[in-house]
């Protein structure tokens, strides 16, 4: 695993393009759990996005919880990043 990407906390989100519901937390955690989330993402060629402030807000949500409206803008930036990586 690339040390530049490795961090203490991680959150995995699920969202289907065109879906009306907001993105959903599918995994979250720190330490070993964060490393596992990152490992699974890399193994499945899912882009990793580094934003410590956003992770601090998202990690407070429960697994299966939808992103609240106050985080829409920040999460939209993540989705733009992910979709741009998919095009490459």
C-alpha cells in the first residue's frame, strides 16, 4: 500500500450515478479497519480521495446512513474526482 495514501481513518461511500438518494456510508473506521477499506478499494481499482476534514465528518455517520444535506457539496467534489478518474 502506498504510504502517501495511507491514513488513520477511512470512509467508503456507495452511490449510483443518476440515483436520487444521497450517497451512503458502506464502511468506516480507523487503524486496521481504515487500512482494510483502502486495500479493498485498491484491489477493486476504486480511486482513493484524501480529505481529512471530510473524513472527520463522515466517520461520525453510521454504516448504511445517507450523507446529510450539509455534506452534499463536499461529497459532490469527491464524486467529480471519482468520475474523472473513471474516464482516464
